[in-house]
């Protein structure tokens, strides 16, 4: 291996002895080591040398460690930065991770820990480099402005209906599972209608207590109930000439449904505690994730109101029905976070994208956004990798819905390790990644193996689990203990007990 092909380590520290010591340790392990005595010099070298790993002192004269770390994100975006500090405080850890450090290490150094940390950092850098085939931005400015993303046929059909109903004043019913983006569709209808320069109000009928929903919608007179200290206009009055979006209409009580029907039929409302009718000109768009036809049959929803609301119907497809839109949705979410300066992430690796497309998304777009936001926080560089995704996504099944399969029982304890490799609720059976009924699998495994060996089967499998999770997390004990569902202290005890080499 030539000097040009060796992994490059950059040491930034104003202490000559620290630079010399780290140089000796790392050079002995076939790393190309360069150094800088200040943050300013380090940034220049990082930009020209593109190091895989940077050891950065937290306290230096001139530009400090955290400020240098922020500049390194631009100068060497794929570099894994390890912050060096003489004070291993909570604040140091938080600051280091907040600004994108791979990890931090406390002085004086343990040589084994330095080398182990360097190896893990280089492996993480390699993962990022492999992720360069991440998809390119897929959206144009119009997509970002609307906030509704989708090139799939089901979404194109939705866009067509929006265009058809926007110009009229007919009531619209939007149906679909929770998290599919029904309010975005309602806003799009309003924005493209002749009422776009008039008020738009949204009311979540499920979020307002039954005894307050009428006051919220129709307003109230002073003294009409306890706490009504002054007259108040409701959403219908506030939306005069505009559009009112009634979300989760299926959660509305029957008495309120009757008043909504009158408002639609007569174009007038009456405040709570009032006697005078008030004329209103409001276009109503309603949405629900419930089966209103079934509710009508069970006398839980008024049939006449249903027909008033259901003049035009838009059904939003679940995300699993339009998985081809996931790359564009992810791109949109990342771009939106970048505009708010809430992430350094710019893309998603193709492997992670494959996992995202495979997952059935029971929570739809809302769940996808939650996953992307979480992954963006965890990601060490500018790319979300598959290891940054939650376990239910990498397993390919929604949490709490394991697929039932028959466990495979090995012939020996030695065979047990590759047969059952468990990570947080998923397993590889006979070398094929398959979600299993873990409780049943282990019961059967223990029962049949116990008769064949005097070894502690539980420890055999427990060690395999811990080794696999530590490998998957790059030796990060905090993440590993979270995945395994044990405390970090218990994990360290098991590592010592099994004499594992990290």
C-alpha cells in the first residue's frame, strides 16, 4: 500500500506533544498522518487533503474546537471528526454531537481506544463514500411551493380532481388513512380557487372537546356559558367569503352535525346563546379517515349531511400504494429541513432508499417525515445511511406486526449462532433475513439444543446478539444498548463477561 492509498488522518491541536504522540501511534498502524497547529491551518489542510478522520482539540488558541468543527463540515464534509478534550463533561458531549462530531475522546488517551475509534471512524467514512450513488434531487420549484409531492399515477389522479373542483364552490370530501396529507389537499383546493384571496380556516374536529366545538365553529354571545366573558365570532363568520376545512369530520357529535347541515343548506348560522341568524358565505371542505357509510348504518353520522359534504370526493392513496413517490418525498423533506437550517444532511444512500421503499408505512407520509427527521439527527455526515434508520424500517415490517414463521432448529450449538442472529426483533434464519416470532423461536431452540450440549445456550445466543449489534452500530455502546433493550452498564458487564475484543 503506497502513501497515497493509505487512509489519511488529520490531527488539529496546538499542543506539540499531543500531535507527536498521536502521530506515532497512528503512523505505526499504516495510516498517513498530517497535522495542523491551529483551527485555521486545519481547515486549509482538510480542504486540500480530504482526510478520512480528523482528531480535533476542543480548546485551542484562536479558533476553538467547536468553531473549527463547524467549518470542517464544509471543508471536508465526509471526514469523521473526533473531538479531543481534557474534560469529559456532559456539555462537551452534547456540543460535540450537536455540531456533527463522529465521537469524542478524553485526554489522556488510551492507545487501544484511539486505534479502535480510528478504525470505526474509517469504516463510517467508507460507508459515506459508498453512498455517493444517492439519488439526485427530483423536484422542481413548483413542487416545493405546493408542498404536495407525487409523480405516481394515483397522485396524478388526485391532482386532476383538484383542478376540476378548485374553480367551483362545491363541497369536497377528502378521505384517506391518517397521515396521508388531507389538509395539504384542502389547502391546494383553496389556493387554486377564486376564494384564494379570502380567509382559510382549518378545524380539527377530533381535537376540540364536544362542549366547545359549537362555540369554535359558530361563535358565542357574552354570558352564554361559564367563561364566555365576551362575544366571540366562530370559524364560519371568520371564513365569510373564504374556505373552511373541517378535518376528522367523522368525530363530530350528532347535535353539531345538525347545525353544520343547516349552515350548508341555509347559508346561515346562529351563535351559541344567540337568537339572530347570521348569513355566511363559506365553502366547506371536509376530511375523514373513518368509514362514514358504516357510521351512517350505525346511526353515528347523519346521512343527509354526508350527501351535502360528499358532492365531490377525493380519495388519497396510502403511501404503500405509491412507493415510487418516496424518493421525491424524502428529497422534499430534506430540502425543507435545509431551508430551516435544521440539518446538515443533503441526501439518502441508495441502500437506505431501498429500505424506505420496502417498508409498508402504516403511518403514511407523516411517519415517513418522522423517520427522516430522526435519521437526519443521527446521521454522522451529509448522507442518511441504512444504519441511521429505525429497526422497524430496516426489518421491513411495521412495529408490532411480526410475520409468523416456523423457526429453524440447528443440529449443534455452533450452528445456533449463524441461524439466529437477532437485532431488536428481527432475525436471520438459515442465513436469510426474515422477521420471526422470537419468543417461539427461542423456546423451540432452547428445548431442542438443551438435550444436545452442556453449554449455556442462553449465553451462546446472547453473545451472538451482542456481537452482531455492536458490529452493526460500529461499536457504539449507547446505540447498541438501546437496540438490545438493556442499560449501558449491563452491556459493558456482558462485554467483560464474554471477553469480547472491541
